[in-house]
């Protein structure tokens, strides 16, 4: 429940920043400042590994609001779902430690959009996640990139997704939701 209040606060703050500073380009890096709260830590007294992904969602919401994407998505009945993510930890975030979540769009392929989020303290990366997200329609089906770019324009300066990300996406993929996926351990 704690993260929903943080999400609402981040979205409200992002809207205020848009009014004050204007929108940011989809290729810009979004930054929000967070603090490791008692609800974020585990028995080892550092941030729980699962909490990083929840807090990186906050960076995604900030970026969606500040680029104007959230308004377009809401108006058109679109939403994004994470289809895969990989996280790498370097240093622990301790209780009450302040850190920045930096978020940026990495690019896209024919099926998904790729983003990167970092937990940063004093300019130093503590953790990083790569996210692969699919765009869907509330009315059903997948949103094509043609539809997306027709509504928001194609951002200039987005680099190609690195080859390892395609390999990772293929290697970590599960069967389609229409196919069977029995849990059989070999």
C-alpha cells in the first residue's frame, strides 16, 4: 500500500514540474529523489531487492507524465505492461538513505519499448534495471508502434536497442498467453 501513495505523490509532483518547467523530450533523462523508508528494507536492514522494481516504477510514472505520454495514453485507452526486466545490484541502499531514480527511454523494437532505470547516490550507480514493456489497448490487443508514433510523434535521437537486449528478450521470453505454459521442472 505504501507504494501507491508514493506513486500518486510522484505523479502529482511531475504534473507540477510540467506546469513550472514544461515537458521534457522523450529522449531526456528523468530524475526523482527518494528516501529508503522502513517499509523498503528487509531483515538485513538494506533495501529489499524486490522493492527496487517498485520504486523504479515511480521513475517510469514521472517520465510518462513529464513527457506528456500519460495524457496521450489515458485519452486513447492505452497502457503499458512490463513483459521482462533484469536488475543488477552494485551497492546497498540503507535505511533513510536519499537517492535519485534516473529513468530514460532506450529505444524500441517491433514489439516493445525498452527503458533503463538507475538508483544513483552522489553520481554513483547503486543498481540498474532494464525494462521491456508492451503497449496494450484497453479495448483489447497490442498497440502498434505506428499508432503510438502517429499520436505522439517519433522521438528523434533514440538509439537502436543494443543486440544483447534482443538476445535477453528472446532468452527470457515465456510462451504467448494463448499458448500452453505448463510448469514442468526438468
